[in-house]
C-alpha cells in the first residue's frame, strides 16, 4: 500500500493543533481526518479504516483514555499515538496506546513513529 493511501485520524479539541497536525500528515502523504472530541473520533473509527490515530489527553466528550480503550476494542491492531504535556506516558501506555509524544511535539519524533508504523 502506498503511503498516500493511508489515513490518519487526529483528535484534539484545539483547532490550531488539529490543522497543524493535518498539514504535517498531508506533507508526508497521509490523508488526515480531524475530530474535536472523543465521541466524534469513535464515530469516524467505526465508519472509516484508519492506519493510525493520534489523540491529545484533554479532549471533549469521552476521555482520551476511554477513547483509546474503545478504539482498541474495535481494532486492537490500530496504532494509537497519545500526546500530552499533562499526563504521564505510563497512563496512556497501560490503556493500550502504542506510542507517546510529549508536548510540545517534536516533529522528528512523530516522523520516526510514522516510519515505524508504515514499515509494518
């Protein structure tokens, strides 16, 4: 599968962050959808096939922790990247997140994660 056939779901309640991450993913050839809440994210994951989900800790609706658990119940092999400046990495990882990025995001770290996910 070509990289540009892959879809990413960005979940963040901050529109600036969503747009910035969408542009980042678009630059690397991914099709990015955005959700501003956990509820919207679950609806999209049920409708579309994503290759990766990236979520912020603080989101509207269901919590990001519940979001990760529900995504993994729907598709246990769907990689999830958690990002936060408030929540410890271990909190996300024990709920099923595959990767963790501290905010502010280092885009080289995010690109490395994309490369890992794309190679599997």
